[in-house]
């Protein structure tokens, strides 16, 4: 404490005096020694020199003595920073390369991390979001099935684990009575929903328990966007009514902006009870799922066990085909980001590898520079710089470079994030909300500091021991440090090549998968097809006959349009995903165990659908006009379905029990087999699928497919016109070329492939720069040696082989390690790879050849230069 | 570090001992830095080599703790030199350090001494 005070006092009274005092004191000591030496009888010159020698390094002594008075950490740092900046200014090219390399690495990593941060790490914008759970039912074959209304009531009342529980689903309704008919999206919720997502009304009120009762008056709560854009933000809307599907709903309130719980934009919220009525059947499934908040301290597992107890009880008191159903739950955060999580993590790893390669490159550059600076360092040491001080200064310089790189990287990242948001697929939740928050900044600072330390310590580790005498005597390039430096730089380059190969292999796998997905035979020809998606409001189309009548007339009209060659309709178009799946069994086959009942996709198609899309008929017949509602119920199955049950013989004549042996359901006789279509998306394996004829099971929601002679998009105005002619109040859900819908299913794959390819390209460039730099240096150092060899009669091809072997050796070593690492790492890619094995030898061979090729190409210039050494010049002037 | 194997090589100071030795050298009266060096080398039978790079910082530290003070004076042979003098605190510290050191040396001796 005392010492600290006197230091402070000294700082205030002035350093200069102290320095002068020390100078005088040291001089006086020298004088004493000289006098003593003279007294011993030494000649004056020698006496002076001996005293000087004995006194030691005066500057260093001064520095050390003064340091005792200072707060070294505070005082030398600004000095180091000044030296560092001076060093950077002195070699701008070196600094530019280092800063740019680091900026690329740090920028790309920060950009990807900020997406990961927003999409995966940032908590969902709901109160106590970490306790929110998405729930459904599960049976031995499937998870996340819709919860039945009856089960929901039991769960809600009898559980001991949840604070609150609410049901939700979406519905499409048409709004009439306010000008042109509008197609609207509604969120159907129970009253607890608003509390769970933390939505307080902007105007009026939200639903309370009274709205949950069956038979309550129809009410709704408006979404902010809909209120502003469609109702002119009129506050008098409270108490007014909206006609939805022919039923009047009173407006109770308006929500504030910013509620994005559902994946699609919601126009308004309706009480779920309006769509349930009095249901007592415990197996009546809709698409309702539950949102629930766990009580604090209750784990999801124990909460699910709690609900399962209720399910066990219900199975005893109210047994049925679903007695084996259990509760299924997943944290909301996971269910929202489930699909994209592995992709984003893989991208983060990949970009981390790029950063590592950038670091290796910079470390290699710094190493080369520090060998070139051995002399400078030796001189500094000779005039009194301590070893620790030198190391600290080198570190400061590199941290400074890293900081500049990091800053530039942040700018790049900002630009990169905007690009990512622009090209990212819409399926990535919250991608558009990506911003830089403190976590991203902290991350950027951390990786910047890490890269600075890593690249700064590289020369310290290898050239740590400074041999003053030899460094000062010898020319810099033969200083002992360079051998160690060369070896560590070789290690760095080998590592770079290995990492680059890992990335290239991954990128090649994804590119191959994308090509496979794009060229995958969808099972039909999507070109020149216009898809018209309609949902008939059940209020105006109550009977199957009305629905059939509307579509019949529409198809008739559309067929009459000039340029339309064929028209067909389907319930669930290709690539739309899983619109409906259900249990089934095959009659005349052993009945499956209750938990083993198979599931198939069920779809609806009219007689012309297969022909219009060019889906080939493999066996039997297509649907026909004779398949009337009162005739024999028929079905067409796809090839996967047919081969599953009739691997050798024809499936025609087989009979399907809808719902399986334990549930009510009609029986269909198979009349035809059609080719598989990619129902779930282009990059998926086909599933069993059953088509039911539209004529026997008409559906309100159909997609009418029109094959055009020319550009399908040009038909759109005429199509709209025809639809309005038949029903002025019918909104069109979507109208666009089918090929567009198909391509949209690959958006996410294209996104991740593009990014990974970009990273691999970046890695290749960095690795090429790395190997070029190393070999260039290798050749420069050996120019004398080469000249001597040439002078002694070595032919140039020998020199070429010698230098070339250096390049090849490094590339091969790197490639070998990279192949092993890539092979091992590709297991993480399994989920993203399609149409090819994640362990594909040809793709590995291509990737390795590309990386070795790039490395050899990068080495070509230095190797060529080695062969161009002119012996005479070199030996005379070198 | 000097190796113990070579008896010709002189000893370096253990961490922190130099300051105690400086205090001891000033116990006899004020002295300048060169005088301190000579005293320590002579008294140690030329076993210790006093490196100026260690001596000056040590002196500065003692000054900071106010265990010694410094003053420019003229030496008996007519040269100006900076003389260091023990303060009362320094004297106390020396006594304490001496007894601590002796206990340490005795303990070391007991451990290192050949048995019997």
C-alpha cells in the first residue's frame, strides 16, 4: 500500500527527475569503478571498457529501475500499441493481407453466428418462454398427432404440472359482406392462448372463459395487421360484426402488432369452441395442438407422465381404438427450430473451419514475417528490451491486427446478414429478425481475441529463443529461427489443406444432393402447368353435390379457355407435403396388432388428374365417370403402396379398410396403380399413397391443374375471371405455375448448399494463398542453394522435381488427413444428403483431386521461379 | 540459472534475498550503490555476483517502501554519489527478516544435512 502511494506520488512529481537522477547515479558508479580499475594499474582505455562491461546493459538497468516506479501494465500498453501501429504502417501490404483474411473469417463466422443466435439462441418472445411446451398425442407409430377436444378438456382440468394450457389451430374462412370476398386466415384458440403468448389487447378485450363454453355467442379478436390494412384501423370496429363463412362474429378487441405465433400471418382469432360444439367422442381428431406452460420446477418428462396417468385412466373408463394414445410434448423453442437446427449448426461448424484456415494463414504470414524480423528483434534486445517485453509487443501487434480485422469483419458481417436474410428461405423462423445484439458482439470480440492470441503466439512458440549473437552476425534468412518457422508453417499449411478438403467434401456432397433433388424424377411433368388453389366456404357449399357441382362447372369452363390442353383436380398437389395421413389395413390379410396399424397418405383426385399431370398408369384403370357416389367405392394406389403389399402380383382388386381394423371406416377396392410422385417434396423418398375419387369423396379444398400450350402464367387473368363468373364471393387462395411450387420446396436445400459451397470456395482460396506464400518463401531462402546446385551441374528438371516435391508432399499430407477427417465428419451430414451416400468414394475423390489441384496450381509459380534461378547472377551478387 | 555442478560459477540471489542483503549492508552506515555491490561481493567471499539490473530495481523498491532513504553527498575521495541510509522501519524489517532467514537456513540445514 505504502509502495503504491509513493509510486503515485512519483508519478505526480515527475518522471523526468527520476530518470535524470538514475542517470547521474549510474554515471557516478561507473566513475567509481573506473577509478578503482585505474588504481589497480589498468591503462585508462581498458579501465573504462572494463567498468562499462561490468556495469552491464545501462538502458535495460534504467528501464528496470524505472519500471519499479511505474504501473507497467498501464504504461507499456499504449507504448506497445504505438509501436504496433507503427509496425503496421511500415508494412501496409502485410497488414492489408492479414486484416482482409481475418475480416473474411471473422465476418463470415459472425454473420452465421448472428443467424444462429436469433433463430436458435434468442428466447422466443413470450413470457417465461423457456417453460412453454408444444403438445400433441402420440401412438406407437406417430408423434405429435392432433389432440382431441375431449382429451384436451381432461388434460386441462386434471393435470398437476401446467400453469396454463390452450388449444390452437388455423382455419381458412372467407369474409363476405365487405366488398369483394376475402380469403382470410384465422387462428382458432381457447381463451388461455393470449395469456400464454403474452398478448394484451390494444383495444377492447380478448377471450375469457365464457368464450370457451359451447354455445357462446360468436366473437372474434382482430389481428393488428388485418385491422390496419383491411379495416382502416377504425376504433369503432369494436362491437361491429364480420361475416365469416356466412356466420356473424362480433369484434371483441384488437391485438397489438408483433404477435407471430403461427407460421402464417393470422388475420383474426376465433374461439375454438365455435368449431367444436358438444363432442363426446374421445377419438374425434381435428388438427388442434396445445400450447402449455409448465409450472416452475416441473420437468417436461414428469409433466408428460402426469398426463399419461390421465390417459391411462381414460383408457379404462372410456376404452376405444385409441386406448394406447399418450401425451406428446416438446419444448416450443425446439419445435419451432427443430428442422433448421442441424443445418444451421453444420453451417456454423463449416464457417468455423473457414475461420480456422484464415487463422492458420495469418499465423503462417506472421511466422514468415517474424523470421524476417529476427534482426530487428535482436537489435531491440541488444539495446535493452527484455524478452518478455518483446513477446508482449509482438502479441500487442497481432492483437491490434486482429482487432482491425475484427472491426472490418463486423462490417462485412452486417452486409452478410442482410444478404442472408435476402436469400434465406422463408421456412427459417425469425431469420428476418436477425440483428446484432450483445451476444453477437461478445462472440465477435471473443473470436477476434482468440485469433489475435493464436496468430500472435505462433512466432513466440517457434522463435521463442532468440540467439542474439548469431541473429546479429548472420544475415536474417539463415538465422536459426527460420528452420523452426518453416516447419511450423508447413504444419499450418498441411492443416489448411486438410480442413479445406473437409469443407470441399461436405460442399460436394450437398451440391451432388441438390443436383439429385433437382433432377429427381418427380413422377410427372410439372412444366406448363398452372395450379389454382381453392377452398369452398362450407357455409355456401353445404352438400357434396354443391361442391361437386361447382368444381364440375369450373373445370368445364377452364377446359374451354384457349391455350388450355388439359384440366384435372387434386386435393393435395405434389410437393405440398403431408395433407392427410391415416391408418388403413388390407382386407384378406392378417389383422395387424393395435400398435402396428400401418399409415398411408390419403389424397383425392378426379378422373382427369393423372392424365393432366402426366402421371403414368401402371396397372388397371384411372377413375371414371362410372365411379358415382352410390357405386362401389374405389381407390387408386401408388407404386410404393402396391409393391408393399403385392410385390409380385397385381394390386388391382385388393381391398383397403380405411382406418384399420380397429376404427370405423369404409372399404375401397383398388382399381388402378399409378406411378409415384414426389408428394412430400423433391428431396424425399416416396411414401405409400392412396387416391380416392373426387366423385365419391368430394372435398372443399382442391387444386385445379391446367396444362397450358404456352406460358402458364399468361392464363392467370382469364382463370380469375372464370372463377369470379361462377362465384363472385369465392376468394382464390393461390394461382401460380406448379413448377414454382416445386422449386420452393428446395429453397432451404439451395440455401445451405450455396453457403457451404461459398465457404468451401473461401477455404480453397485461403489455402491456395497459404501454400503459395510458404513455397515462395521456401524458394527464396534456397536461392543460393539452388544456384550452387546448378553451378555444380544439376539439371533444371532436378531442381523442378525438388521444389515440386515440396509442394506435392504438403498437399498429399494435407489431403490424406483431410480425407480421414472428412470421412469421419460426413456422418453429421446424413440428414442433409439426398440421392447419394454421405460416404461416397467418388465424391471424396473429386473433392480431394480439386483440393490437391488447387494446391499444386498455387505452388506452380514459386516452383517455376525455383527453376529460373540464374546461377551466375546469384553467386556473384547474392 | 547457474548450475550447482560448476563451483567456479558464482551464485545468483534467491528471489527477495537481495533486498534483505542491501538492508544489511546499510546497517553499518550509509553507502552508495557501488559500495553496496562491493560489500556484498566481498562479504559473500565473491560467491555472489551483484547484477546492476537487479540492484537498482531493488533499491527503488526499498525506497518506495520507505525502508531506506537516499541523498546525494560527496564521498571521502571527493566524488559526488547517491548515499542510501536505513530508516527506522528498514531497521525493524532487517531484524525481522534476519531472524526469519536464520530459521529458514536452520530448517534447510536440518533437512539437507547428512544423517547421523
